[in-house]
C-alpha cells in the first residue's frame, strides 16, 4: 500500500476512515464511527467525521478533527506538502507534543525529511 503522509506524520493510507471513504464503503465508515465514539468518548460523531480524502488536500472531504487540528492549519498556512518540508520542523512545539503521543509519526516525517 502506498503512503499518504499527513502534515503530522500519520499515514492516511492506513487510516480506516480514509480507506472506507476511498472505497465509498458506508458500512465501513459506520464501523469506524462506532469505534471512535468509544475510543475518543465522542458519542456525537457522525458519518461525516469518518469521511476523509486526506488532510493534506486543501479542499475536499476532511474527517472530523481536520477542521480543528492546529498542525494541519499550520501546514496549510505554510503551503507545505507535510511538516517534514517546513523550515521550522525541528523547532515545532506542536509537533513535539504530538510526537510524544505518536512516535511513529516522527519516524515517518524524519524519513521524508531525509529525502529532501
């Protein structure tokens, strides 16, 4: 499977919501929502929250958190493919906090950065 690296370093191509959206599979999106309602203690999530074409697209369908994500907002404002392409990458507090939660995201972005 190809990678689609989000601004933060998550791999959208491995995200259940992204996969279900690209397959136009409403039942799979419903399963994602049911899982996320429990995982994130968010009982009000809807199918729209699991409809996503990847956060790096400026326009298009974005999952529920994309509109609130400070890392995505920063990446869009800097007009970069993802945060690995940003001059402030190594000094970014937003990413540092996120990497504590998802260390694999840093690994992916470091890999991208090493090819630039």
